[in-house]
């Protein structure tokens, strides 16, 4: 039995695969670290004071994640697009989000949230999953 589109989207949004941020007004695309904790609200971990962090607050954006098959010749599940607005987190909300992020993807940089790193929550307005010519919204 094949996974549903919703299951594939949740798996790609999980954060184990590299994501790419497409931010309105920001030149180019940027590889980002991301995770989606149990509450289903995607988080981005970005260096504090970087051009990307400045562009994200608050900006419409798209997080894209491409499935990378584990072996040559294995099927790809496609590409996920999460569209929404990035909202910067601070204080107790940032600490709680860092804990939730760590349950999915424990990174040492999470210890630096508020000092050298900042977390953004994506308020998702649209989810798209493309696989070949098939597009599911």
C-alpha cells in the first residue's frame, strides 16, 4: 500500500531532508534547516543577524523540500512546497519551539537560539506536493 499524499507531505516537512527557502524580496534561494514538531507547525532555524533572518521577518515565503531517494533507482516521492508567512519567535515561545524542534531534529545550534540563532514559525497557508506531472494541493 502506497502512502497518502498527506503522509508524504508530513514526512518531507519533518526536517530530515534539506529545505530551500524562497523569500519574497530576497535574491536567490537559500538552503535552510527546518523541522516540523508534533504540533504540525514548521520551524526554521536561521543565523541571527543574517540577511535571510532580516528578510524573513515578516515575509511571505515558500519552503520547498525535495525527496532524495535512499538508493539509486528508488522512487522519489516528489517535491513539497509549504507556502506561508515566517514569524520570528523570541523569549519563552522561542525556548518552547527549540525544545519541540529538538524532539524532531536535535541540533547543537538550538542551544544558541536567542544568541546566535533565531527560530521562525511558518504560518502555513498552502501545501502542495508534486510528483512528476501530478500535483496535489
